[in-house]
């Protein structure tokens, strides 16, 4: 098997007495959509934050394309092709949708120590922004302030921002959170399109979505990976059923 | 384009008024008003520079008056040592301010929020006490500048009208620069950092580098104001660096409207004129000024510019 695109080895992160990430190892192959599921408090966001560099692990390593990135700051990882979306939408609220996306493109298109020319008139950046917004189906809202967009639209902008940095791998932290039924379906469709172009790590609570999309699923419980495999294997796994006792029907009846 | 709004009309009137003020002073024979407005224009320049980091960059510096002192002392000390040329004094004033900003910024930007406010304040107070200790340059009593900066006959700073127009040109020049900067790539990054630093890191921008450069640009601009101020008063003393001065600058920015291009100019004009008028009526002018400012800050979110914007929309 070829070198995986993203490799996580024996990652450990503690908060006081709690081990939020407990010896987690995962591989994400190029072109794969790897979903991470687990009950609330399983440490999914903690794990993602260590992958993106917002949180330093206490032990273990993360490598991207064979390069050790465990201790690189967030902005350097982004430059290497790792983009994330936030669980709680985190955008520049007083900027327009197009500005938000154009800034992401700008970060990857030459230096930003340019003080004189009007950046909003740089055709390359504007085109990239509109292309990314178009990709997520939001081109018609490009010039609206993000603070005036609906929750669902903001999630789409999040995705466009991540896309505009032309990532090799996309870390999506609950992209469906708070979306209505139709909006969720739209997002699933969109992710089905995007996965053709980019590897995706998807953290999600929406089980039907996960089972419809994922090539592989890793199940995180109390910071530990208790199972990892394709959707059918996960559906049949006894440990997973036990961990999801309350939600068992969700795991077994959908997908 | 949205066409003419109330705030645009008021801004244009204010700028026209500033440009024509020497004419009025000449026709009416009122020399005092020209002196007063020279001071207003210089402090408007300082407020505009503070607005770059505070309004656009979200960095609440409470030590901006330090640059007024550094720029001023650069002029005063060089003059005392016999270097009267403005071609040397002004570049030195700017370079000294930039260096101070670089060091202070590099240290202060490790902190956030209220700590950033406190640390910039602390550094400015340090500068204040250092200046008080400069026995050779007057110490506490300050330093008289016997001769204004000499620009080899090109412009005579001793002439009130010429000096006023020099200050006004500097103000307009700085505002033009700020306008270009805030719309540039760099400016968008800095404003993005004000809005959401974590997001900006995640899309690939190292926050501190941009903030530090912005901090240095702002400090350098304020150093220019300091050099002009020393020429205006023919005097520089530690008092220009005192923390209340930094507070005055902050009030001007907030009063006029943070993060707007002309807000700080508006704020400086209104604040200093009010101070002037009220202090002629009563020596307890601060008792009237304080509540007045409170009202504007409480009910006029976005300062005067914000108020005018709302009036414009009906």
C-alpha cells in the first residue's frame, strides 16, 4: 500500500486527569473519505484540533504526505495543503462571503505584504473566490455580509473558504451541524461531488450522511479508536453497537 | 456607489473648512484660531494613526502618546545638539518611532485584550519616566526648541500659514496612505485578524507578523505628528507622553468613529474645539465634557460617523 496522505500515530492529549485523545492512530489514503464518529465527548474535536495545529499533542505524531507536521503551527499546515472547517461556524462576520473566500485564496497566492494596490480588485483572487462559492452553490450571495447570511449559508461559505485554499485534504468538523433536512441533503450531495477532488476527514453526528459518504469509518469512544473499517464492518461491529447503545437503531437501520 | 450621504457631505465640509481656515484667519485677523487648528490638525494626524491599529486592526493601544514624545524629542534633542535641518530631524523622528514600535509591538503582541492595553500603557509610562530623567534635555521641565526645523528654504515652519499647510498636507497624506493600506492585501489580512484571529490562522496567515507591521506603520505615522507638535509648540516635555494624552487620542478615535477613514479627524476637531470652548466658559469644563462624551459613546454607536450614517438613512 502506498504511503497514506495523512498518518496519525499514537496521538495522546490530556486535559488534567482526562485523556481526551488516547493513543489514536489513523491513516487516510489519498482520495479517501474517512469519517470519524463517536458519542458526544468522545474527543472528536480535540483530535481534529491536533490535526490542524490548534492544539499540541502530548505524545505521538501527525504526518502529511510523509512529512512530520506534529508541531507545525496552523498556518504552516494550511500552506502544506491541509484545510479545515469549524464545528461552530467561524467566519469573518463583518466581511462579505466573497471577501472571506478571497482571503483564503490570497493566503495561497503570493505574499500578503502588499500595501498599496486594492486587493478587492485583484482579478485572480476574485475569480478564485467566485469559483469556490459557485462550487458550493452560493455564487448569488457573494456580496452579502456573512453576518446577514443564514446558518446553512454560512456552512456553505465555510466549505468554500476551505476549498479556496486548494487543499490536499479537507478536515470537516460537523459540516451538517444545525442544518435542516433539505440543507443536510444538499450538503451530502455537495460532499459527494467534492470527494472526487480532495481527500476528506469528516467528523459528523449525522449517521445517515456518514454511512452514505464514507469509504472508511473510525469510531472514537472516550478518546480511543474502538473500531475502524468500511461502513458494513462498522455496522456489524459489536463494540460499536454497545458504545452507541442509545443510538443503536441509528447505526443499524440507516445507510 | 451610493451617492451623497450625510456623513460624506459633513466630511467634505469639514475638509473644505480645514483647507480654507488660513484664509478666514487672514480676513478676520484672528491669528489664534490658526494656532488652535494647527494643534488640532496635528493631533488629528496622531488619532488617525492610532485608528489604523485600534479601529482597523483591533489592537487597543493605550500608549500611543509615546510616539508624540519620541518624535518631539528627536526634533528637540537634535536641535539642542545643533542639528537644525528638518531633512535630518524628521527622518530620525520617524526612524526612532518605528524602532520603538517594533520593540514594544514585538513584546506587547504576545498578549491579548486587556493585557495588551495594560502593557502598551506600561511601556508608554516607562518612556515618560525616561524622558523625565533626561537631565541634559530639561528633564521634568521639558526642552525648549529655539529654532524650528529648517527645510533649506523650501518651506518656512516659522510662518504660521506655511506650517499649517504642511501639517494639513501630512494629515491628508497619512489618511491617503491609510486608505490604500486598509484596502490592500495587507489591510484585509489585518482587518480579518481583528474579526477572527483563529480563522485567519486556519486559512494560513501568521497573525503576529501582520499585526506587528501594522503596529510599526501606525507608530511611525504618529512619530511624524510628534515632530510636528514639537515645532508647533517650540517645546517638548515628558507631559506629551503622559497616559492621559494616550487617553485623549483614544477618545478622539472613538468619538469620531473607529475604523472609519475620517472619523479620527472629526473626533479630534470636535473634542479639541469642545475643550477650548468649554474651558473658556468654566474651569470645571471637564464636568461638562465627561457626560457629553458618555452620551455620544452610549447612544452613538460608531461615534459621530456612525450617528451621521444613521441620520443619512433616516
